[in-house]
């Protein structure tokens, strides 16, 4: 059975209000900082897509957000969304070289892979 | 695994207050590090094409040893640095040190036509890193564009075979040449501005939503719906700053020329959201993940008008075409606002080149 208009509006309203995802979409570093100060995590995955704020920023080409977010110690660029994609995959589809560079450097610190034999 | 009756259960870290610090076990690595076979095959194909391209440019064959050295350069250099501090203990006359993680023989095995095995997940990490490195430097754009466009044509052919739109109904010509000529004139290469419904207060940055139509061929026309920011990013003004929303095909069942200035296409609009993004991620108030929608589109020199059948899925898709979220509750067909034709300039053409790159499902 499909969703009624009221259910759709409720779902849409639920999606507004997570400041880190809004910050990632709007490339708003101030909003990101405020959300982090209130204890939000950049590794949090959204319902439905499984995106982290890094995925959202990569999809939207939010460079200032990515630059600042990737400086934060706990951030994990290897989290996969619900389609199995990494944040860098979204930047690559758009051929966003600046975002690809930032994410690549975060994924391979000093050029090294995660698990060496 | 169940603990035995007499076995002591380990205390949760929260109780002991101690963090357990240890390296990842092989089992944990397998859990974390996983590459689907299709993903590995695709990357190996790209690497092989890159090797062929190097050979073409250099005018001489490029062997797997050369590729191996390029892929493993960071590990080899690290090894050389480490051994640099032990010069008194090694023979400095020997060739540069090589990491044993991936060898030339590995490459020969993976590319042997008589063998079917793929790199292990641990070894594949190095190939993934190298391909991503090439991708960000632009070195494999032509290779990947050709592969992705070929995949698009494959899907178009499959759709043509599956839906089999036919020019004839018995001995009667249904799709007339004049109709096809008008379709070619008004549909192929069309670019239209869409009045999308945005989530919250509007687009994240000044942006428009575009409905891009490719070439009309075999009665199947590739389409893309994207969000395009009006101004490129600082220092990159010439580059299209866009977010891919939906991609798919307009499959035509019938065409009718309406005079000389309009042509109507009836059929199905097949859309998919490759990114998997929600409205919170891309800003469009559409909850649709994609689907097949019965539709008719009337194209003219000024724009296009799309009419969509009602349905549950459409209640979710409507906002893409300017219909309020949930508009699919209405019983009659939906006629979203007309789409305005946009002149194709260098930014639109650059956007279309970028749209050749596709999300690929791996499972």
C-alpha cells in the first residue's frame, strides 16, 4: 500500500532538522561546528540512504565542509552507505577532483592502504 | 557462538573501563574488507585498458612488471626508506627493494585467460587505491566514459528488445516518418528547466533542476534529471556544479505530431536514483527511489509538458516535476508545470560529458 499525503509530509519533516546533514548539503561549516559541539558525530548514518554527512557533502560538492570535517580525528571515510558506496564514490561520479583529492588523502594516510599483509 | 555452561563471560568494556587495544584479526579484516567480484573485475578491466593506453601512447608494449611497480610504488618506496637506515646490513648493489604484498606473478595470474581467480581482498586494496588515484588525476576519464556509455547503450538495446515498440500495427504504419522527424528535431538533445519542489526553504545554493534528454534512437531515449547550481564553485566557474538526481529512459510506445510545431510521445518513463540519496541529502522533496511511470510528454521548440499517471509511486516522484509532495493522491492524471527549454551552452555540454559516468551496482 502506498503512502498517504500526510505520511509523506511526516517523513519529509523528519528529514529536516539533523544539522550535520543540512550543513553538509549547504556547505555550512559554522552549522557543522555547532552540531559537533552539541555531541553529534560525523559517522552517524541517516535512515533510508545510510549516508554519513561525508556522503552528503561529497554528493553536493561541499568542499569547505569536507575540508573541515576530514580534519576531525574520529571521522571515518570508509563507511559505506546502504548501496555499498563510500563518500568518494559520490565525488567520483561527479568527477569532482577537489573533493576526490580530499577524500583520497583521508582514506590513504601517507599513501598507505588500511590493511597490509 | 554460545558460551559453554561454565565459561566466564567477558565483561563489557563499559564496566571494566578498559579499552581493548589489539590489531584486527584475519576474520575481522574479512568482515571489514570486502570487495564484490563484479567490482574487482571492473577495476581489473580499467587497469588493463590503462595498460593498453600506455602502450599506445608510448608506442611499445607495457608489461605487468611496469604496472605492478606503479601500483605498489608507495610500498616499495616505504621499504626503500626503511632499508635506507640499515645500509650496513644490506647489499646496496641489489635492485631497489620490492614489497612482497603484490608481485608481477600475481598480475600475470589475474590476467591469464585460462584462469578465473581474482585478487584476494587484501591484495585488491592496492589496485583499488591505484585506480582511484588515476581517476582523481583524470588519467582514466576517457576509458571510464567509454565503458559507461557502452553500458548505457547496452541497456537501451535491452529495453528496445524488451518493450519492442513497433512502427507497424498489422499492415498499418503507426510511427510515421514525419512524426519521427519531429521527434528527432524537438526531443534529441533537449534540455529543460524543471520547477522542482525543494525540501525546507529551497535549494541549498542557487540552483535549477534540469531534465536532459539524449538522442532519440530505437524509440528509447536516455534521460537525466540533475540539480545544477547557477554559478560554479569559486575558481571553477566554467565547471558545471551539479548533483545527479535521477537517470533513466523514456520508452516510446507511440508518437504523434501535433501540427508542425509539437510532437507528443506516449510511453513509459523509467527512472532510477543511482545515488540512493534521500531528500535531506540532495534537497529535492521527492521520496521516490525510481520506478516505471506511464507518461506522455509533449515537446515543442519552447519547452516540454509532461503528464504523469496517478499512483502511489508518483505521489513520491511528483515533487521532481513541481507537484506538491503527496499530489499523487488525486485520482486524475497529473499535469506538472510546463518545463522551459534551455539553450545548450558549453556548461550544459560539459555537464552532459560528466553525466557519462555512472553509479554501478555491485551486488
